[in-house]
């Protein structure tokens, strides 16, 4: 039923806004409600801040255009404005310049988190290549007590490697590469809680610029939450895992 409603909604929204937007469905909707993000509306107004538009449709209610602001320095997001959707009034460009919003934890709402992370994943493609904005990207979320081994989980080497390989596989699938990630090597440590929730990261070193770093961080955000610790893992609540995003020519890998 949900799939049928989703297909019908996509057809409806395509007809309404074929000349104005590129709507992509987001996960997190319900059987009678769907949410789409306009990929054409995503605009990084600063190196750490972007705006974008969502389209919300619930049952027989009128579709709503929701204009959002996201800040990636502290992972917060807020609603700029909500209005009835129509092709005539839909104007995400206007709200990219009028961005007053009450910001809250983007992770507190699954749908807002999905939109927040989707917008981040487009950073390399959407942020102007010639921008001179500086962004202290390594200071976004610091983690402490870095341990590059299995000391905290107490698993066998085979069990630990299998667990870490599962995480790296998810990161690989969600890593959006572009011309900005070619010949880059991004080394970071990610902190994972025992239930698989994402606890933070620290960039250790990098041969890429901010756009390449952002692409790697976006992959982490999109992959979270991760698989919980194996049942036979030790009592520790958090483990820090080193990860490297590497791309040479058309070959990419997460190791």
C-alpha cells in the first residue's frame, strides 16, 4: 500500500512541478504521508550551512512546501517557512536569502535527519568550487581516547574485522564521489556506540580539500546508524574505528 501511494505521489508531484524542481523521495514517511526533497533547491549559502525545500503530502490534504535550513557545524536544522505548494508560489531561491529559523538537533527527528543528511551528501556538487569560505571541518565533532584496534570490544580478530568490514561496506555504498574526490585520501576515526548509533568523528589527515572531506563525512552520516556490537562484545559502550576514503582515477575504496 505504501509503495502504491509513493508512486502516485511522485507522479502527482512531477506533474505539478516538472518545470520547477527535481523531487526525490526521502525515507521516513508513513503509509499516508510522503516527503520529497528538491535537489535543485539545495544551496550552500556558507561552507557549513545550506537551505533546501521539502514537499510534504499527507492523505487528501493539500501538499505543503517546507523550506529548511541546515547547519553542519553543530548538526542542527530548522524550518524557515511552511506554505501550501503551488508552482506559482514555489520559490526556494527566495528563502535561501531569508534564512531565519529556529534551529534544533537534526538527529531528533528521523525525517528531518534524512533531509539534513541528503543535503549534506550533495556538498561536493553544490558548493561553488571557487568559494573562499573557510571551514574548521576537523573541529565539528571530536572524539577522544582514540584506539585503532580491538582493545575495547574484546572480540576475536576475525569477529572484529567482520564487524568493521560491515561498517566500511556501508560507507562505501553511501560515498558520493565526484571530480573533487579524485586523488584524495581522507583518514578519519568514527566513534560508534554499542547500539550502532553514531557518536562523532575526527579527521586525522587528508590530501583532499573541504569538498572531499565533506563527501566522506556525508557518507558517514548517511550510513548511520550502524550495526550494533556483536552479542559477545565486551562491556564497553563506545569504540573508535579508523577509516580511510581513497580514490584514484575511477577506482575508489574504503579501507
